[in-house]
């Protein structure tokens, strides 16, 4: 009989993700994550990286920067298979294919010139497509959404658009992501991004209002 799978990221004592702040319940962990990752998010955008092109090293750096106070494995790709906590939902890309999956997704972005030089309608459509590609890989055991929101915010700013995540709920983002992943239907992601993109001058610093309320951190 196959032995039961034991998730090495879970502390067998508490039953939740092993974590550096010492949280012992999911609620405690969510609160600690919110505070610690929120502070790191502000730090990231007070001195943003000059270049962002969606490669795996960059995602790992962003994940490490954001989650270093919470998880010992911050910045490391997952070694287990994961799916959304919905019964019957598909697993994300197998962990052994993560490098290949991000390399492919990044190649797609390069073919689209990192979303540069596009009018708003085209920009939003292509962003939805690429967002779904990265979503499907889910490189990390936890924190993919926040890492990805930081990445897209940086990349889109360089392409001439800011994203106002304050106007998105977690539920809308999850539902739109699920529709794209399961049915190849990008309409809800397109609607979401259409509502939150704003043209910007890439040579100007980030608009502080878009970052300060912590919506990049917790939707
Ligand atoms: N069913 C789904 N299929 C594909 N992607 C999904 C699905 N549901 C949610 N997502 C995406 O996965 C992200 C969440 O991944 P994960 O839980 O690893 O990240 P997080 O940073 O911990 O959470 P959050 O994004 O909620 O703050 C969401 O932001 C969304 O983009």
C-alpha cells in the first residue's frame, strides 16, 4: 500500500506551514505574513529593480525579498506538487518542469517585446494571456500571487502602464485566474486588467498611492 504523502513544508506539530515568525495557526500565519511581506513590498517599491523581464532568477529574487522573514525556503522553487484548495481542481505544473515552464513563459513575453509599444486594448489582452502562463507554473510552495503581482507591476510600468491593484478583490482575481486556467477563457482577466491599467511614464518613479495601501500584498 502506498504510504501517505507528507508535505515537507508542513510542521507536523502545528499542521501549518513551518514558518520563521513562529505562528502556530493559519490565522496567526496570515497575520504575520501580511505584516512582514507588506513591509518588504514597500521596501521593494521604494528602490525597485531597474529591469524586470520575468525570468526565473528574477522571480526567485522577488520571492526571497518578499518572504525572507516568513519562510526559510524563500526564493527557492517548490519541491512538491500543489493545486488550489478546490476539490477536483487540477495540479499546477509538475515541480520538475518549473524551470522549463518559466523559460517558455518568458520566451512568450519576449516575443511580445515585454508588452512594450502596445495600445491599451492589445496590452490588456496580452497581459491576460501572459498572466495565465505564469499562474500555471506556480513556482513556489506559497506566495505566487504576491510575487507575481510585484513582477507584473514592475514589468507593466516599464511598458508604460501602471496597475491599480486596489481595485481588485482576491475573489475576482482567483475566479478570473481559474476561468483562464480551466477553460482558456481570458475574458474575466481582460475585464479585470482593463479596469485597473493606467498609462504611465516609465521614466517616472512609481505612483506611491498604488503601492502604499498594501493591495499588492493582500487582495
Ligand atoms: N484556480 C486557479 N488556477 C490558476 N491560478 C489561480 C487559481 N486560483 C488562484 N490563482 C492564482 O494563484 C494566485 C495565488 O497563489 P498563492 O496562493 O501561491 O499566492 P499567495 O501570494 O500566497 O496568495 P494571494 O495571491 O491570494 O495573495 C492568485 O493570485 C491567482 O493569480
